[in-house]
């Protein structure tokens, strides 16, 4: 897990008596709510929206609904064991892992309320800090934007970024980060297997040497990938340069389009900008290159929970831990493919995976 370990408040004992537990982008809006952004649906990651707050009617309706739900829960569960409101972002990966967590909690006798695919990142943050939801899956690198410290190099390392994000979130909001997955949904490059394998391309260092040595590359990517200096950063770190004629720049940030371009060899495309756990990568015959020099921030899925909910059910951390430790990039790619390519419902994929791992009967 890269050394990442859950950062728990001092009172937390792991649910077992006596057991020791051991350039920058704009800051997200402090007031008001923004609507969903394209990357919320693709990867569950947050990027500052181009405009100001939007979707006012939908947002007001959402918060009226959440307020009513909270009131009903408060009245109906006053004398019962408190239910944990488990939610997720709009992305299929976030919903799938959220369903897994909810099913595990229910199997261990912890009542839950299902609020999957509730909203995009900004609204999810507002909801958990306001106590409207208790738990959802975030991505480690997003904390750099939440706390306006995106330039900190800690985000490029799973263990360091996890430790920093966990500390900042607990200090500011009393939100506890549980065990992260050993996988990153960061931007990456994926090469056609019929190009990668004969040329021994497994890492970005391999890719850099191959390109600088005359390897023929045509990359499909988004304008944001080029204009945000992400591509230039990779070029500097790995010692290669792509000319304008080697770039197929597609409108929007939808990686399904870049993956399709590489799969179909559109205009000679053999490399695609992807998110590391995209479900279409394997089906398209592409192989993700490891960012072996840690150029990009790590976006590892990590369940985050309100301290109050964890106090009520301290066993949650131990319940979630083996699930999150079971994930790596290949596993998440395969699970995402079942949803994104095969069309299976996230809840069905979640239940089947838990049974296959022996986590659910």
C-alpha cells in the first residue's frame, strides 16, 4: 500500500479494546455550490469549473431533500442504532465501491442509508462537512484542491499524499480517512499492446527512451491535457518531445474518445490519454504505462467518514480495510469494464466481487 496507513483521531482504538492503532489551481468555492463537471462522471475526480455556481434549482432541490431526509432519520432512529448514510459521487467507480462498503456494513449488522450517485465533488464535500452524509469514496489528490495546497509534492506519493490529506481533513472537518486503495486514477498514457510489447514499453521511462530514440507515436488527448502543462511536465520528466503533428487533440475531456481513437488507429493513433483505472483500457487492447518517476499526483480511492459516524461504529475501519487492500489498478480496470463496457449495474458488480473475495456470503 506504499506505506499508507489510516490516520485516526486519538480516541480511536480500531474497534478492538486495548489494541493500539498507530502551478496551483484555484481553491474550490467556499460558499455556494457548483454543479457537476465532466471529470466527475468520468473518474470521480474534481477539477475547478470554468464558470461560477450553476444548477441553482437542482442544488436547492437537493439540499431540501437532504434536509428532509436528515429530519426523518433523526426522528425515526432516535432510539435505534444510528444508520450510516453511505453515498458516492456520480462516477461508476465511486458508486461501485460505495455499494461494496454499504453491503459490508449491512452484513456486519450496521444499518445504512443508500445515497449512491448523489452529486459531483463540490456538493459531496458540502454534504459530508454539513453532516448530511456520513461516508463516501474520495480520491487522495483532490485534497490538494480542497485545501489550496495542490502544488505540494506530497500528492505525487500515495503514502505522503494520504497522510497529508488525512491530517488536513481531520483538523478542518473532523473527517477520518480510512484505508486507501493501492491504485491511482490519475492521468496516464496507454499504448496499444501491439506497440508496447514488442518495444518493451512498461513504464514512462521506457516510453521516453523509445520516443527520443525515434519511436513513432501519435497521441490522442484532450485540450486540457495539453494546455494545463500536464503533457509538458511528462516530457520534461521523461526526456521526450512530441511535435504538434503527433497530437490528436479531441474536444472535451472524455477518455472514452481518446481510448477509441487508439483502438481504431484513428489518423495513426497508437497512444491515448487515459485515467489509470478506466474500464475500457483492457477491452481496447491498450496497456497503461507506469509513472515510475512520480510526475503526476496520485488519485487513490479512499473512503472518508465523519468522526461522529466512526465513533458510533468504530468497527467500520476494520470492516473496510480488507476491501480497499484488495484493489489494485488491474482489478479496478476489470471491475469498471463490467459496468462501462458490459453494462452491468454497479450494485450487482459490487455484490459479486465481495462474494468472489470471500467478504460477503
